[in-house]
C-alpha cells in the first residue's frame, strides 16, 4: 500500500489481481487477447541497461498465465543494450483475425506479424 495516495478500502477490496506482470520499466502499453495474450513492451528510457522493446506472447488458460513470456518480435536493442532501434507502441489483431499489427513510435513503421504454420 502506498501511503502517499488516499485509499478507498471498498475499491481496493474489489480490485482484480493481475494474472501477469512484465516487470519494472518494460512499459507494456498494449495487450491484445488472441488464443493467449500478445503484449507490446514499449521499453524504458531511464535505465543503464534498457528493458522491454519487444512484442511477447503469454499463454493463458482459465484467465491465468500458464508460463512465461515468449518473444514474438525483438531485435530492437543494440548489442550493448543502451540504444534502441525501435519501440513497440500498440498491438492489435489484423483483419484476418490471425496476424498481429504493431506500431513503432521510434522507427515510424507499422509491423505485421504472422505465423509460418498453418491452421
């Protein structure tokens, strides 16, 4: 509990506990549900070693994660992890209901991610 913020006890008691957290400074700005959950991690700018800067997938079953995150789209950090080539911003499903569309607010690019497997 943060004593700096006034607490509303009934609201706190009714709050839904998160099923998954991505850790500090990953800045998960967009989540899209699709046979699991795709999460765009915008990333931190104020760390000596950057974190986030990728699109991950977390499998869920009965509203709870069944494992850790799996990278779907990465490679936006330089090898020294101090410079980013892009920052994932938004994630949504494509009109085909299978592909993911991702916006990058540094590279000024929209990405379309599809699976190589059929079905």
